[in-house]
C-alpha cells in the first residue's frame, strides 16, 4: 500500500498517473520531516516533480538529524564514482540487511548453480520476483542512513515487476538480434574453421586442436557482448522510476530511457567500474561479491536519485 502525504490537488493519490507531472505541491510544507521514521514515511510517494536542483538545493524531505543523510535535489546528471562510493557506504551502514542479501544472492545461488544446476537456475528465475523488493529496500536506504528490516516493503511491487519483465524481454530480444548479426558476420569463418578440424579431435575434446574453433566462437561472443554493453545504459533506470512511484508504466519506460540517454557516458563508466570491482571481488575467493552485489544495487538507487531530481543522500 502506498504511503500518502499532504500533496497538492494534482496528486490526490500520490500516483504519477493521476495528475500532471511537475505540477503537484512540492513545497517543504508537503513533507512532515519531523514525523516518526523521518523520510521513510514518504517511501512510495512521489518525490520528484520533473525539475532538477543545482547541486546545493536541499530537497523538501531534508532532515539530517532524523534521516542521517543530508538530502539535496538531484541535478538530473549522475556521477558514477559518487554512486559506487555511496553503494559501498550504504552496504555497511545497514550491513545486517545488505550483507545477508549478498550472501543469499552469491553464495546461495552460485553454490547451488554449481552443485545442483537445476535448482540454481530455478532460484535465479525466482529472483526476478524478488528484485522489486530489493529495489524498494535500496530506495529506503537513500532516504534513511539506518533502518531496520520490519518485513517486505514494496509499495509499487506490481508496477516494478511489470516494468522489469518488459525491460528484460526487450533486452533479451535485442540480444538475440545482436547474436544473429554476429553470427552473420563470423558464421562462415566458424564453419570454415570447423571444416578444417580433425573429426577425432572434435570427438575427443582436445583443447589444443579445437583452439582455432574456440577463438572463432569467441569473436561472436565478444561482438555480442560489446554491442550489448553499449546498449545497456538504456535499460538501467525504467524499473527505478517504477519502484519509486515516480511514473506510471509508460512514464517509467519513457523517463528511464531518457535518463539513460542523458547520462550515457556516466553509465558506461559505472559499468566499467562494476567490472573492475566484480573481478576484484571474485579474486577474493568470491567472497568479495557478497559486498559488491548489494553495493551495485545501492549505487544504482543513488544514481537514480541523481538523474530523477529526487532526494540525493550525502553525509550529514
């Protein structure tokens, strides 16, 4: 259920789809910052109005004494380094919640995928239905520095799941098209290489003999991965707009894709930093991923606050 606040007439139900975007009562009077739970009581309400701050302007929910963070209005532009910094900081600020999630998402699923692949794959699919809750928790972490888990809380679960499924399907479809293009480019060389290999070597699985074929196939995988890497920024923010109740279904897609295009370079940098920290985490016997996985989610939530003009947390 969505928490309500004393919004303007254009937002009678705190629903993006019920009024004109950017015309609601966005004054400080609309937010009772001194109420119990501070900014958390506004989780699930509309905290953006389509305008952006100058980097110093305080957001109406700002109350560092209660929230633990200073909240400034996002400028519409993300900072990848700041986002990752917040991700790691917030992970340890609420380590009971986020390290537990990291353990379940890495040790649990990865271990089961290795030991019992079928169960691991089923759990990976089931995570699709868990992500809207995780996104909701991440947004809560941007509102309050410290909060205790008191049950599942995802005010816009259905909307978030719907947008997530659609975005995943679109990305999957594009991935298939890109793969077909890569096969069209390198398919013939792969067939030619396979034709030169000795049948006995193929049947025996001799790595040295099969190396030319493996390298040819790696070109297909590499080209597909490279193209998807450059397309990924457009898929990041739609689900965050939905989870934050900042837009309806169509608005989440539109605003999220627009924010991705507007911050394209920073999102590529964000992904590159993610690759580096993931490799480092994996080298630490995989244990580093217990921190990297939740930090990545929290970093995306912070980046969303920046690009949407929402309340961006900073140290008090």
